[in-house]
C-alpha cells in the first residue's frame, strides 16, 4: 500500500472505531493479525497495527514528551517504541492489553535516548558531564512536565498487576468496566488494584519531593495528546517493514530511530535472558526438592501420582548453523527461552505438588512421562552456554561474540563457561559500552574469590573510555573485595556445610588459595578503591540501588557512588572487627535506660535491625525469629558471662511479647525512626530516616555482632545460631 493510502487509513481510524470495525478487536487479535502479515503491503496487517497506534499512541507520546522535553526527540522515541512492538509482536506474553508493555518500553527508549545524547555532548565538549538521573529534583520547584516525568517513572516501577490497571484507567482514560473487559478481570479487582496503586504512587511521589497536591493530581491524568497523522502513518509503514532489513526502512523512518529500536530490542533480550536464567535455576531447585520429598513406596498411599502436565515444545529446528553470527546467537537464545519457559512452568507445578504432599501427608511423585520430558528440557538448556562460548571463541571481537559473552557472564553461576566468558571479556571487550550489563551484586558476592571476575573489573576500570562504566567497575571491585574480607574474617566460625559448598563450587585448590589471604590486606585494597570512587567518580548513580526509594546509609539517602563509598569507609574505620564498639545509650522496649558499656566484662551478642530494606521473611515474623535465635544462644551459654542485646525500630509490642514468652534475659534498645528531612537542604524529602543508634551502626541491613569483654568488636555478619555460638565460644576461650 502506498504512502497516500496508508495515511488515509490512519486518518479514518476514528470513523472505524465509531463504526465498530476495529474497536471490537482485542490487542491480542490485532497483534496476531499483524504478525501473520503477508509482506509489507498487507492491508489487513496495516489496519491492525494502525489501530494499535491509534489506541495507545496518545499515552506513548505523552510519556516520550514528558521524559525528553524536546518534541523532535519525543517523536523519534515514539516511533522506536512502536517499532520495538512490531519486532516482538510474536513474543509478548500479556498481549490482551499491550498498554502497560508499551509504557515500559517507552520509558526504556527515552532512557536510552538520553544516554546517547549525554554521550554525544561529552564527546563534543571533551569533558565529562553527568546527565541528570531519574529522580533529580530542581531546587527551585517543580514544573508540570517534571511532575509528569516523575509520575511516569513511578508508574513504570509499579508491580505489573497494578501497572496494567493504572495505564488503562489513568493514562488511557478507560472506565473501570472497560478496563475489566480488556484485562479479563472482575470490576472489583480493577477498583481494588487501582486503590492500592494510588496509595503506592502517592507515597512515592511525596517521597520524591512532589508536593501533596501535585502527588494527588495524577489521578486525573489522561492521555489526551493527539498523535500527528504524519507521525502515525510513518510509524505504521515502518512497522510493516520490520524484518526486511535496514535498507527496507530507509526513507520510511530515520536511521537514528531504526538504530535506537535495535539497541533497545537487544537490551530487552539480554535482560530477559538473565531473568529466565534465574527462573531455570529456581525450577531445578524446586523440582529437585519435590523429588527428594516424594519417594515412592513409603508408607500408606505410596504410589499415588501427581500428574504434571508439561507443555509440549514447539517443533522447531535447533540453532541454525547458517545465517549471520547475530542470527545464530538469536537462534540459540530462542532455543534457551523455549526450554526455560517449560522449566519455569514445571517449577510452578512442582510447588503445587509440594503443597499436596504436605496437605495429604503421604508420598506423591511425578509420573514417568513428565519426568522424562523435564529431563529432556534440561538437556536442551545445558549445552547452550558452551555453544555461545564456542561461537565467541571462533569469531573473536565481533558484535555477536560480545552479545554471547555478556549473556553467558550475566548468569553469574559458578561454572567453567562463566569463568571463561569473564576472561575473554577482559581481553577483548573491556572498552565496550555494554560491559556494564555483566556487573551486579550477585557477581560480587558469588564470584568473590574468582580471579577472572576480579581481573575483568580491574581491566574495565583501567581501560574503558566511559567514566560512568569505569566508576561502576571501581564500585563493584570494591564491593567484591569488601565481601571477600568479610568471608575471610568469618571463616573460623563458618558452618561446615558452607565450607563444603565452597569446596564443591570452587575446587579445593582455588578455595584454599583465596582462604589463605589476609583479610586486613584485602579490606585495605577495598578501602583504596572506595577512596578512588570519592576522588574520581563523584555523582554517578549506583545501578543496584534502583529500589522503591534510595537506601538510607548513615541516616542519609545514598544517591551516588561517592555517597556509598563514604559510608563503606566509615564502616571500615569504625565498625570492623578489632575496632571498639560505639557506645549505645538509650531506652529499652519498656522505656528503661540502658547502655552498652554496662555490659563490659561480658561477651555481648548484639543484633542490629536493618532500616528500609525488606527482610527475608514477613516483617511481622521478625520478633519471633530474632528472639528465637537469641534464645538458642542463651540456652547454649547458660551460666556463662554472655549477654544478649538488640536494637530495633519496629514491631515494638511483638518483640516485647516474644521476649516475655521466652523468659530469657534479653534486652533491646528501641530506636524510633525520625521524620524525613529535605536533602540537601531545601531539596527532596526522602521519607523516614533511621534513628540515632541505627545511624551510628550503619544499619543498611540487619547485622549480628559479637563483642568481647573489653568492648571490642570481634565478629561481624555472623548469621544463624551455629555461627553465633562458634563465635562466642572462640571469644570466651580467650
């Protein structure tokens, strides 16, 4: 269809909606019609995609204009967003309503465009300037566009079940009944999820410094921006040519838009693989657990079966040997995705089987057919990392090799493939602008004693031309070394099972090499890197702190690498083993005064509650769990000079009740949180701050200390009754 007829289709969409010709089709039906198109001149496919643009275009355009400000850039981001949709039309899982999906992609596209523009300005000026990050608030107050931008960012951070309802009702203007029909939910569910979303958004917006009046104004937001017909028509024509190559796109959409679409699509693919890898690992653990619990032939009822219905894999050929290198990588990723999805669904079925086992009180088991098919999918998954690595080694320094290596390395498992991927990335791709995708807290804490991971971070720190990436490499290397020093210090009291796990994962020779290192020297290296962060990389935002709100470190919101480095250095200088424990003076849960120095002459087990981060179990269970651990320690050292203390800032009555029921001499300080304050002065209000005790003890997360009779910290980060018991025994022996 020529450009004139395409424009006519777009211009007549309002009439089509009123007549019911297209309005009755769901997003899923429209995407299927588009995905099944026969060439770039299929009028049915063109109309289907044009309806999607008409339906969701106003919302997407508003997101782009709010995030970017510049209308030309917003138009480019609008086109790129819908081109990403066109390229992934067959793979969207929740296709009944793609509004929420498009909202997230639009935010991702705008973020990519801002980074690209910031990089261009840095190269032109030959000096490094940080682009404003998400959440940066102007000191002179908020404008309407800034409020709108922050609104869309926070909507994008909502859980999927809330975000879908918000996008349809508040950003696209559907009624509750219309949204319920679109989503297939009861109307009551839509209303309840909108209410919860409103509460979350209002709290987050106020927490980011938006005035309460503005924070509630979002409820009337509607996507009323009109999409220019020329922009809509060009977008539809570009979508029809997706898959035909760059040449086919020439003259339809700008080259920059096509490049932006490709970048975002690849980023989404890699991110999806990382999430899918975690799901596969979980599936294997859960299914293994079911197998251990469900041994046939035990007790009455043995032989009862839980029939596990696994989806049949699609009849597709394996990774193609022909085609471009990128095509081969894509084929392997599709193969991995398909098998991983089956394993993910099997994990869900296994959890149901576990519940049946517990409920029935008798053995159950997988049927043999399901077990065989499960093993077949696992067999499909296992060789793919090695195939990726082989491709990278056979075609070094190519784009496909880099994609394959990043995918393998980002799995962060202890395996020869991941180790080799680190080595090749350090050798060939340390200067890449995509290498940061490998960095994560899991990398720092899983590979704390892997030489190849340390060498990769060091190579990126010294060679990468981008200041932001060098800063993140410096940060993660410091975190890795700090974690290594922590492990080395707790090694004497570590549980045998944990040490056995290290030996199994790392090999006895490699583990022994690292466990002989001096923890003081390792910590000194980490401290030097934190100093370097403060001196060279001030202002860069750490990626691992993309939480609902920035963490409160030392009583302040940590919004940059240098903020975190200062807190880490403070903890090294004041709270490391061998340092005098800071005095704690305050009131206990009953309001009675108490001081830490009153316990001199005795060994103190001190629990310090974390502030602002979720616990590993529901918060209401924290009192019984913590008091239970202290109770086990108390019974182990009854009659010995050992005192049990704690600092908490929530569930006061729960702790009081748990201590009373235990009948043990446990005392805890009550450290009430303080109200949020503008930070910096006159700036954003981050919400509640930790109290003075948790601030002084750097309570970013919960911690356990063992303090000797002279008031010196001897052990930190000892978790569980067994580790605490061994630490106390070691101190008492001295």
